[in-house]
């Protein structure tokens, strides 16, 4: 078996399906980022464990919006040992509310919440508390998987039921995408690659909309090209009130 070709096929089919079926939601999400930027509000992103990786891809990033702020909390990122702690922590009741209350998030802000299953307490509580505080919530999830599993939230909610805009990553149940003869488990997840592509597309469209509105979009360039440091300092100066990771 050629697993490289099999995974490429599965990944590209998933990406194509997601872009083809989710275009309206991607554009709606970009509108929210544009509106938050032009109205002087803030943008955040949140995910637990591997779901945090596409969020981290968006911030302090060459070619990315300088104003996307990652929301990080103890025990939820992959920089903890044992790594199994993240699976336990994301099921904690009300921890998501504590996390949001520790952020400068409020009325008119936007938060992207990424969870493949959307079944665990922390991500759902982050979304719920953000909405209570007046923020708009963009959810990125796997609808097929989320609808196939039970909720672990005490109110029986799943993340997709809380979002103002819901983007489906169009992945398969369990995330792993290909079968290898002789191996009982499927391998090669698609969610991280697909999420990174979808969220970068939303970001890029938001930059286009901000520019079309006559504003200077908060875009970083590489610090490793000539003039990069100077440009990025100007972005930080112009948008510093909406950047919380520096």
C-alpha cells in the first residue's frame, strides 16, 4: 500500500469538500473579523490540546492578522506532561468560564473556538461564557463526529449548538482518515491541516474586506525579510490596544 498517496487523496478530498460546502460560513466568519477590526473590538481564538494548534498558527504569524489573540490556559496545551492531562482538563466543568473571565473579552468582540468533537465541557463553556459577555462565537468542528457522540456537558450541549457561525471541517468520525492493511486502527488525521487551511482562508478574506473598506489591515510580514521588523513595529503601534500576547 502507498500510504502517502492514500493520505494525500483523503486530505485533499476533505479540504475540497470543506471549501466547497462551507464557503458561506467562511465568508460570514470573515465578516465578523472585519467588523470587529473596523469597530475597534478584539479577536480571540481557543482550542484544547491538538485543537489549539490551528489557533496558534494564526497568531504572531507571517502573513497573518496581528490582532488574533490566542487564549491559553494551564493544562490544556500540549506543553504539559503527562499529555493525558489535556484530555482530563478539557472535561472539567466550568473551567471554560474561568478562562474567558480572565480575558479582556466583551461586547462586540469575536472568538474562534475549535474542537473536533465539540463534546467536552471546556470548549462549550468558553463559547457559552463568551456569548454571555456579548461576543460573537465562530465554531470550527467536525459535524459528523459531533452528532455521532454524546455530550459531556452537564446541560447536554455540544459546541456546534452554541456558535453564531459554525464551520464544518468535513472530516470523518474519529479524525484518522486511512486504513492500512494489517493495522486495526485508522491512521493519519486530517483535522489540523484542514482547520489551518480554513482559518487562514477566513483571515485572508477578512484582510481583503478591511482593505476594501479603506482601512490598513493589521498584517505581519516576516521578521526575516529586510524591513520586516520595522513594518511589524508599526503594526504593533497601530493596533497595540487589541494585541494581548506581547
